[in-house]
């Protein structure tokens, strides 16, 4: 049923479909299909694979009520394909020695160590603009992939009015995401250790029991165990690197699934990890080099500058794809403070080494005091791309939630596309009705002759 005070109209949806406009159809569904699609009983069933899962379910229900959105998000299949094209173009750029030389020049020394492991779960985050997806940032320890794999199995087509249309659509999920994730970690291991057996994995984050995504750590631990790999969750300070081996409470650690935001292992608690990374005594993924190559936000300045890319030897086709999909980004400097202040309403400011929206500001919300802190710090300014919206019924009322899209990527392969729904300046998991949402890719029907794509 439609939300109170907001009658459901199928006219925009049907008109878009008749014209073969998958983007218009997706927008119409996001605006008109407001009912709950999350089957919480199915979600509980998907989680209940282990005798320990009662505590996990309680953790989700009691302290993380806004981790999962109540409904799915609809995205044009063309936009999904376009995001994959932008990802592929950036991957080609990052593979160039000239790119690596350029970005490693401003990276910490620890990131310059050559390594064969690529880094698991790159997160390419996009907003949907009128002219297509726009890359907002890249993250190297993007969380949520396993949670979203499970979430995708707990959805139902809930809008009776569009059920017939939705039956023709296919969710953008892999045949067996969990198996692909395990194989990805094995591939990281093989890249560094050949065919030796992967025996143990430590999932490492600062004070993990207090992390909001602790449920995902627990799910990964159980996933690894089901595949015959011993797995532990720990703080980096619990690790030791002695005699050329990384250990946890005396047990050897073969591979570290690194969820830290201490990207260069600079904190005292990360000392054993830093030693293990430098000595190669454990496979660490993702690692400091991956962060330097992909996620340092200063890299966006290069990516959004066609002339700079051309000077690095990037091919013209890749430059064109990136130019269309990466908003202009500039390094903030005190010398240009007056210019940035004058243009602030069209900019979004982010710390170069930031993560998780910390220290990020919309220019139109800035005070002069905060702007002075930005100018004094190491910031970039990105052309502001407002997020698209998903309208949902929350407590019986229609609410417009902002939406961003995350592509989980490994070695250039997009494994999963998911959405995050929220209210406020940046993404969060505090919004009623918001949280992670599965993405349903809306396919384009055969277009009529002469119609616009």
C-alpha cells in the first residue's frame, strides 16, 4: 500500500517503460514503490546457520536497528553498467607505473613496499546525477559486503501494483557471493604464497567488540570456519610478530583481513602489523599500498584532471570515461582560500586522509571558523554532486531518503552493488527506515525507433 498522504501513481513508471527509459523507470520506482520489501523472518533464517547466531541476531535487533533498510533501491541497468565502466577505466589507470610513481610520491614510506596481493573489498562509491553516476570516493576497507549478500536473500516483491513489472527484473547478485568472497581471500593468499594451504585468518580492527560492523566480523569468522580456515577477531595490539611469524595468543596467523582505518600502521597498537607488513611474515589485505594507490583522496585531483592523466600516458578512451564519471576535485590551499570560499556552495570538502565521512563538510553548510580549519589542514574540494533519493514509508509517512551506491570490487571485477539510504549531510546508520539496501537493476526494454536512450 502507498504511504499515508501519497497516492501511488504508475503513470511515470509505465510511460518510462514504454519509451524504453530504464533510468526513468528506476526513478519512478524509487519514488512510488514505498512498501516494505525486507522480510525480517527470512533475514533471521539467513543468519541462523550457527549455534552462536542467537547472540548475533540480538546484536542486530537491539543495538543496530538501522543497519538494514526496509526496502530495496532501484537503479537503471545502464547506470550499473556505467559504474562498472568507470571502475574498469580507473583500474587501467592505477595499473600504470606512471600513476603509481605519482601517487606513491605523496604516500607514507610504508606504502611503497611492492606486493602481489591486490587488496580485498575496494569500495567505489557513487552518487547518481542527472547525467549519470558520479564517483564520490574510493575506499580500501569497504564494509558491508557480506551483510549485503545475506540481505539480498531476505527480500520480497512487495508492491502489488508493480509486481508484474518487477518479475521481469533481475537483482544484481552473484550466483554464490559467499563462495566468491572466500575464493577472493584464497586468491590473495596464493598471490603471495603460491599453493601453500591457507590455514588461519585474523580479522583485525581497533577494539572490534565496540565496532558498529561487529556483526559482519562474526559472519566472516563463521564463513571462513565453514570453509576449513581457522578465524579470529582481534585488536591489532593483541598480535605479536616474533621470529618471522605473526601470531595471536601463540597461534600462527597466515592472513590478516585488515579492517583498520590506521591505513599506514602508524599507531603504537599497530606495531606488530607494521613489522609483519614490512617483513612479509603475513599476508595483509587490504594493505597500505592499496590505500595509497586507490583511496588517498588526493588521487581524485589527478583522476579528475584530463591533462594530468594524459601526461601519465592514459589512453583517450579511459580519460573520456573518467571525465564523465569523476567530479572535478582540487587540492585546497591557503593561497586560494578566497577563491574556495567564494565557490564553497558548489563544493564538498574532505580531508585527504579521511574516511567514513569524518571531517567532511558540504560547502553550503560551512562556517568561517570551520573553513579556516579546512584551509589550515590537508583537504580536497570536490564538485558537489547531490545524492539521488528513495522515497519510503516510515511509520506510515512518506519520507525521502538520500541514496548512494557502493560497488564492491576485486581486481577490477564488480562483485556486488548495494545502496545506503540515509538522512543528513553524509551517510550514516542512524536513520529510521535507512541503512544498507539491495540494488535491483532495472533493465531497459527494447526501445522504439527514434526514441532517446
